[in-house]
């Protein structure tokens, strides 16, 4: 009986990346201070990624992650999800010695001991991160379930988690009839979990398409992180379903517009190429006609610099070279006749960007043939020293049967012309009516949803919006407003937001109820008027230089503490660089450039950055155009308030980092803007 019970003891893994367990050993004060200083120095460097290579950034990030984890584990004042969950499990009846944190098994010897305890059933629940409990871990012998308390952004890391349980060698599967291992996913309502699932789903779909090697697939586009910051905001909005549909429609509209633009671009490029090729063929005909005249003209007289030479006389080679060298030495650039051969012009042309000269033979450049390659000015001395000569170069060209080469060039050009014409005809005759219809329908749907969520001013929409909606409904625009709201309200009654990401071999998920309820959110309009604040500037006569120390001191009190925006839930921090940026001369200048504000007013508003950001509204999210980093975005917020009795508006810019240890939001700068100019 004991053997039977032991054989059926199952184990479970809990994945949790957003927290760490508390250390059992106390860190010395001097050690803590040293590590905090080292971490701060790394953070300062990582705040300026443009100064380091990718390899350096990766090393610094890994080091900072280890330091941050170590300091967090020794900070007994901070909440630990690991410790909290362990207490809950003990309250539910699991023995304390049957619960383990993988962080405690940090040596090779301890890791082997952990494997043995898990596979023997001595440890029933193991908690750890994807990095520590992923690849290389062999806990499958008694694994009954895994629990994803949080989600990772990449399918590869999620697959690593699932890979702990989706493998051979599970004794429970072999000994318990109809046994199935389970995977539980936990989601939080109106948070970013749903968006992470959508990103995972899109990325995984694209990866599977690549793995299938489907040759009929012409294009793969990873849109999983398109406007990711906007999607994060949408996931926490009461309009989550509509906003997520907007992002999807925007991608579809972009694809359709690109298809139509590509078709027109091909038509334009092929038309230009055909016109250019026709001109090339006309030039080849002129060159052939010139060569016929040149070959049929008797004589070999070369005239240069007022002197005549017999071009065929080998004894004249040095004299000819000297004469041509003299002419080219005095050549001032552009296009110029420098000699004649059998009465036909020898024309020099200089290419200004390379300071190289090329010689042509013909009546004009339009029908001339090149008789030299490009010659650099510093090569002229070689001709004079007879190491090489113009006569030899001319003859080399004339002996290579230029007429035959022109015939070959013409044949090739005609072949390319036929191909280009075929492509042009194909694209001109393409039936794009379906794409145009789809585009019009999707733009109209976008107009409907934007109207519903308050993104369109129903009293003064642009003409394109009016035209699309009136064409769709066959009614006047003002009648359409109520119809659209009634239509989408009806859609909301039974539909839910699709955020499914189904792990393999998992027919039961603790997240099922959350997934169903996630989309059924209140449609209450939260775009109500912003709260009004009033501020009075102190020390109005002081300069920015005089006010900077006290402003920095005020900012230090709230630095590195979470500040949450009440309208979209975005959490931001103020870093050292942010403090310096907000109080810099550059920031002051931006606030004072329109002469509506003073330096003292700017510094006063900076002191109230916490209250202002908490109540500001997101206006747009821009790319990091300064450095060009794709993983960095610049969310911009605005808020109205009263400053010294006058209406004012402030623009708050955040720096959002998506990847790495420091992913998240930092308040970057703030500037004052007059309400009259908005």
C-alpha cells in the first residue's frame, strides 16, 4: 500500500517570472550599498543604449538582472509572490518541506538533489522562473500539472515551460488509466494578460507557417507587436473589444493599401523602364549609323592642339600621347572637344564626383562610342612616360568589333523590353475590384468603431468619413450616429474578446472563466472631462539656474517610485536622467519659446509632475526617431490646468522600453503649451 501511494505521488511546477523569494541570509549593509551603487551605475549606462554595442548591452543587462534579483531577495519590506503563495499552499494542507523554490538550488550538486526529490515525489510543488526552471530541467517523472501564474511575451519561452510536461517518461501516465497532465493559465481581468496571449498566438501562427514550408505562401508579416503600446492601453480599457478590433482593422487596411500601392508602383516602374529602354535602343541605332560612316571614311589623320598626326604611324605614338596629355591637362571639366580623328570628334567628359575623365568618338555625345575607360587625372603621367598610350586604348576599342557589341546590346534590350511589357500588361489588367471593395468596407468599419469609442467628432468629421459612412448606410451622417451606436451595442451583448492561446495537451484551464468574462466589460464612457488643477508659481523672479536645486530635491522624493496614470493604468517611474532632463535648459526653453510661460513657471510645474501624470490623458505614441530603436516608444500625454490664474496645458513625454530588465515606462520630460495654440 505504501509503495502504491508513493508510486502515485504527483508533483506540480509553478512558473512565476515577476517576483523572487526572500533570502534566508541577511545582507550586510556595506555589501548592500556596494551592490546598489553598482546597479545604479549599470542603470545609468543602460539609460543611454546608443553609447554601447549590442554585446555590451547584453552583458550589462544580465549583470543588472542578477544584481536586481539579489537585492530584491534581501529586501524584506517588499512583497514576494513566492512567499505569499507558499503560505497559501501550507494553509491548504501541503507540508512546508514539500514546497520548494528553485532559487535555493543554485549549485550543480543541489540541482541534482532537486531532480531526485522532484522525481521521487518528496517535493510536491516547485516554484521558479522560466529561465531557471526551463531548458535542461528534467522533472517529468511525476509531473501532474504546471501553472503559468504569468505569461511570457515569446512563444519559445512558453514552449520551454510546456516542454517540462510534454515529454516521455511520466510514471503517472504509465500507471494511472486515462491520466492527462494539465496546464493552467491565470489571467487578470482588464490587464495586459489578454494582449500577451494575442501576441503569443500571432507569433506562434507565423512560426507554424514557416515550419510548414508552404510554397504557396508569398508573404509573412509579424504584426504581433505592431502598436504594442497602444494595444496594452486598449487591454485595460472598457472599450477593449472595440480598440483591439481597431488595431486589427488598421493592419488589414495597411495590407490592402500596400497591395494597391504595390500594383501601381509596378506599373509606374515598368512604364519608366520601357521608356528608358526605348531611348537606349534609339541611341544604339544612332551609334551603329555613326560607326558605318566612320569605317567608310578613308584616312588616319588625328588633329590635336593645332597639329596633325598620322594615327597609324607607330613612330608618332609618343608625339600623339604628348599632345593629348597637354590637351587633357588644360581640360577644365564638363564636356569638350579635344581632337578629331578622320574628321570625327574626340570628346572628353569629366564626371565631377569622381574627377575621372572618359573619351568618346562621334559627332555628339548622343551617338558617340566610348574609346577609353574612365581615366583618373593622376594617371595622365603614365601616358606621357609611354607606360601605356591613348593610341593603344583607341585601337583596343575599335578592334573589339563595337558594331557586334551594339547588336548584342540591342538584342538583350529588346528581350528585357518584352519581359517588362508582359509584366506591365499583367499588372494593368489585374482585377483589384475586390481589394478596393474590402478596403472601403474596412475603412467604413473603422469609422463606425472610431465614432463609437469617441475618436471621431460626430459634429465635424472629415469628408472621407462622411462619404464612406453615407455610402454604407444610404442615409445622412447625423442619422448614422445613433444607428452605429445601436449596432455596436447589440454586437457587444453576446460577443467576447478572443484572447485564446491553447497550450498542447491541455483540455482544462483555470483561465477559462476569466477568458469568457474578459470581453464582457462595461461600455461606460470614461472620456469625461479631466480634473482641473490650479497651481501658483512661487519665486516668480528667480531664474531656472536658481530654482534647479530645489526642484531636483523635490523630484528625488518621488524618484524610482511607481506613478500610475488613472486613465489608462500605465505605471511610470522617474529616473536620474528624467530628473535632469525635466530641469534642463533645453526643457525650460521649450516651455518658454512661445513667450506664454516663464522659467519659474516651468520649474513649478515640474514639482507637480506626479499629480499631472496621474491625471493626464494619452494623446499619441511615437517611435524613437532620435536613436531609431524599435524596442523604444515615446508615449505622449496632455493635461489641462490653471497656472497663475490662466488656462494652460502640459505635454508629458514618457520613454517606454519593451525588452530587457528595464522594460517599462520612465517619465522623460514635460513642457508647457498654451491652450490657445492647441
